[in-house]
């Protein structure tokens, strides 16, 4: 037979608490003989609890501040300028350029003789709009035979801001509110 007892004592003046857990095991050999196994647990002191709360607060504040750190993201392929100069000097072919730099970010729409390698570095702080730190576009122009003729680098300061037109094109039809649309749709459901 297995029997458990739990004793709890608390001293308000010394701020100490003890929990004593004992379980008795009946050996079964002698009718009233029992083995005792007792363990005493003490409640943590207030200083330990304070240190634990301070540690938890520091971890939470560090996690919140980590969300406010800036993140720098690099996108695209930015070749080495020295490598571009040597490729331009030796009139590399399109296949050689692809083997060295990889495929271009985009190719000119109407003529396949102009390749663009686009790269950009942005910095994002928390939930704010990303700020562009650096943007480079490498323009490679090939002749009809597929040999590199000219390399140009366009940077962020070379770009131009474009203002979008805010006009809207009017469309035919009625402008009806939600209530008119709801009432107008009653009875139009397919009954099959």
C-alpha cells in the first residue's frame, strides 16, 4: 500500500515556507512496518523572485528593442567594376558574360542586345518604409554578333522622380449604394 501526506508550514515573520511530502510504502512482510521517504521543499525567497522578475523584464525589453533595430537588405547582382572593365576591354561575348556574372536581371524588350544587372541596398527600421541606401544598374550593350560594346553604370543619384497622374477614367454604369445593390439582387438568384 502506498500512502502520501503533505504538510505545509509558513512563517510570516521570517518569510520562510516549507512543504514536506512523505510517502509511506507498506513492505508487506510485517503487518505494521512501513518505510518513510520524506522530502522538504522550501519556497524561494523574495530576493530570488525579484532577481527572476528583473531578468524577465530585461529579456522582454531586449526583445522589444531588437524589433526596432535596422535591417539592411541587399537585392540583385552587383558585379565588380574591375571585372566589368576587363570584360569591356576584351569584348566578351554574351555567353562569357553569362558564365561570369550570371543571367541578367532583365533584357531590353525590343532588342536583345542590351542587358541590365540591377542591385539595391535598403535599410528598414521597425515598421517604417524602407529607405534606399544604394542602387546601381549596370547596362551592357552588345552588337549584333553578340560581343560586348559598352558598359554603363547608372546610380541612385542619376535617377529621376516620376509623378503619377491621379486622374481616373470614367466608366459607364450606375453608381449605387450598398442598400440599392442588396435590394436589386433580391430575386435574381438562380432557382435551378
